[in-house]
C-alpha cells in the first residue's frame, strides 16, 4: 500500500535515495538561510525591529542545512548536486515569487512593500514546510536515526509560521491589508504549481534509484497531480489565511539553548 510513511521508509532504507533526499533538503535550507540573512541586512529603517527576527529565521535555516549534512555524515555519505528540476527555491524565484536575488545581492535598502512580499512568500512556503515536518514527526519522530533531527526542524518551522502570521497581521493593521492579500494569493497559486513540479521531479528520480515498477510510479504521479488539482480549486486557501498564533513573538527573545543536532 502506498503511503507517505512507506515511501519515506523506502528512502531511509536506501543510501542513494537517502543521499538525494538529504542533499535536496540541505540545499533548500541553506538557500533560505542566505536569503533571510540578506533580507535582515537590508530591512528599511521603518521596519528595523524585524531585522533580528529575520536574522533568527535565517540562522534556523542554516542550522537545518547543517543538520541534513550531519545526517549524511553519520552514514558516511557525501552530498550530491541538487537536480535542477527539484530545486524548489530556484523555481519559485523564476516564477517571480519572493524577492529577486538581484535585489538581495545589492546594498540598496528594501522598501516596506518588499518586506510585505518577503513575509507573504514566507507565510506560504513555511506552511508547506510545517505541514511536511508535522507529517514526518507523526510517522518518524521516534525513529532512532532521524527522529531527533525531524523534531528539532519541525519545532523551528512551526515558529517560523507563527512569526509570519503575527507580522503580516501587524502590517495589515498598519494599512497594508490589500497588498498582503494580493501577495498571498499570487504566491500561493505559484507555489502549488512549483510544489507539483518539484514533487514530480523528486519522485521520478527516486523511482529511478529505487527501481519502482511502472504502475507504482504512475500511481504516485497521479496522486501528486490529484493533490495539485485539489489545491488549485480550494486547498490554496489554507496557504493564505491569517490568524493570530497561540505562540506569540516566536522568533523574539533568546533562542532555545538545546545543543544543536550533530
């Protein structure tokens, strides 16, 4: 029977599939760390109070990249280059979602509109990340090899999502509500297409490594497309809804002192 648990178990049990999974995950997290670091440095003066939180977000993403690389080292595996079709962050940027890297490579301060764009992009993509990590925690949170890493990352992703909700609601109260709604919808509609394309590309590569029979590969492809169909019609709304989180100021204060996974 095909399920998220059985598929991830197959990946865990095969060194080449596991190496690809961790390499893709590490690359995406490191990209997010760099982007948040640059955004923190370029935040406009009127939003400078956000800079430490954005920097904390970036530091968390960098930490996640190190965690995935540590998981590889534990098995004596080296990372592999990320196949272009599986690079979620790059594909989003190509669709014009989020802040362009040409802007982040410069030294010109961002505008408040840029901050809204950044937070809307983060709210959508962090929802995806939080959902995925919640699923992995449910099935593999107690796994002896990856359980602790999954729990640590899931905790951080939940904090990132809470932070995005709270800051977007603050900006909405300051008069940016219409811009926020438009940015969230544009990002969500692009993200579900990119997520479909990346999922298909990853499953195709995993199928080659794990030698899945054609009926299994076809069933997985149809399942991914069915999820996309649902999200295009109605599911995208969960990516754009804003509500005040129970955990306020999730990226403020002092980071938890728990030793980093290594």
